[in-house]
């Protein structure tokens, strides 16, 4: 059959099996796989290990040759004994959850054509779609070169899982991850994550509590002052997309009228509703990756100190050294000490490469519209892998509450995931 006929056959297969597919998705959503590097269960806690065990079991059931990398990662090869030409990389760990969900975060809820649950878009939903893409290819008997599916257990806490994996075996020559956006995400901004603190004494405010993770916009800020608790409510969003949220920390600061120098300094550096770091001396943009983002994502009192955290995504024409230097100067200039600062340089893959062009053809065939390369601030799973790109799992116009409350994926987008990944693997690995 030709490629158009094959795409139709894939679509029919997934329509027939959608209830089984959703059952598998429900299984992995039910595993609380928030990585915990302090757990007695090494290296990332019991939940991460259970999720990887689930992934390896599914890979084995597909007839793939599996290997577990000491619970850092697992992988399956489609054809034993051959070097893989393609790697598909997804993670099974998730970010933490708050108490503000409308639905149980570790239970798959299908409500009005929308699938809710932690990991539905990042990355458990896409990982399930990849597994069923492999299953469709296997059951349809397509002649395939070897390809590899890799699942990791610590993407959300710095990708140390892949650092370990790469010490054991190298990535295939082509790699894509369903950890970003369609059509093809070939440009990722650089990253700066910084934490800072200073001694804190205030005649009115006794405690501040806001933020759960450096890479998530805080949806609440609780301030105890004068014996009363004041709650500032916002809207959570991924740290790379602060414009999609409503930052509860900067909302609190915007209304602060006290005389604490630290809080007044933060109020000046992080005006509520500003997303690009202009007040900190930045606000950079370029023609390929667009405008940078800068968000104050953590602010907590702890043991007599005021502790904060910042998430920055910067354009590809800037460097980590430059951006980290600017934000360090800004924060120390108002009286804080930098406790930790780390990040990554930008990632870029030529859109004219054969690999990228093949993925764009798949996008156009499945979606029925012209594909293009895009740039984003999100750090995907392949940010440090030369030549690798993100292919899905969401579309740029969607807001799936990634890293936030009520994370979700529409059933329509999930079906497109299934078809995209089956067609992509076939496009890149099917024998002539």
C-alpha cells in the first residue's frame, strides 16, 4: 500500500482499539511517578521505578528486546541484533500535584472528550500513543528496520536519567521526542534556573508560601501577616509559558505596600503581568526563537530566610553566561544571595535536514495542512541531544495545563498523537 493508504489503515486500527488504548493510559496515569531523588528506593523513588516497570512490561508484550538501566531508564528494540536507525524518547515521571485539581490527578477522567490526569500531555499520554503505534506496526506486519523506544524516569528533575543512559549506550542517529509541540519543534530557548535567599525579618509578615516547582507558575500565595492568613489566587502554567498563567506571587507583590526592602526590590524586578524580564535588564528576542520569558516562580520563608526561585528561557542568540550574569546582578543588587544557578544553552536543528523534512511530511499527511518548524521556550527531553527534535505532543494553540492543575489532552489530539507516531516511525524505518 502507498503512504496515504497506510495512514488510513493506521487511523482505522486506532479507532477500533481506542477503548483498549485508553485503558492502558489509565494504568500509567494511576501510577504516582513524581520522582524523588531522596527516596530509599534508588535512584528516583518507588513511583518512578513502578512507571518504568510498567513501560518495560508493555515493550516486552510488543515483542521488543528490552533493557533496564538500573531504574534510570528502560528501552525496547523492535528488531533484535540490529543497530537502531531511530530512537523515540519519552518520560514516565511527572511534576508534583497541588490540592486544586477538579479531577483526581492520578486517575484518568474522560469528560466531554477531554482526558484529565497528571501526565496526560507530559509525557504519559504521548508515551502510550507511541506504544500503540508500535503495536499497530507489529500487528499490520510492516517490514521494518530496527528502531528503539526509550522511557526515562527523571526528566522533570534535570534529565539525569538520560545522562546515565548515555553512559551505557548511545542514541540512534535519528531521535525525536513527543515532549514538545507539533509540527516540528527544532528550536528550543536556553534555560536559567536560579534560587536565592536572604535573612528575613518583618514586623507584620511572619510567613510566605508560594510555588511548588521552579518550572511552574504558582497558582497560590499564602501570606501570614498580623496573625491573619491572606491567600492570593492565580492560575498555574508551565514556567516557559508564563503568559498562560496568572502568577500569584507577583500578584501579592504588586499589592504590597509595606517597607520591607527585599519585598520592595522583588516588586520592582518582577512587575505583575510582565513576562520578559525587562525590569531585570533583559527583554531580549530574536527572529528565530522569539521573545524571552522570565518568571518569579518560588517565594517561601524558611528558617528565618526569604527564599525565591526564577525560571528564564532565553533566545538562541544569547548565552547562559550572559543571561545568568544579568539576573544574578539584579537579585544580589536588592540584597539577596544566589544559592544555586544552573541552566542550558539553546538547542537548534537545521529545518532543512532530511530527518526534519520527513517529520514535516508526516505532519502534513496526517493533519492535512502545511507543516513548519517552530521555536519554544520549553526544554524538551532532547534539548541536549544533537540533531534531535520534538514532534508533538500538543499543538501551539492549545493550553493543556502542562505542569498545572487539571492537566489534560483532548481525545482529538490524543488520536492525532497515535496517528502521527505510527506514520512517523513507518516513514523513517520501513524497508523499501
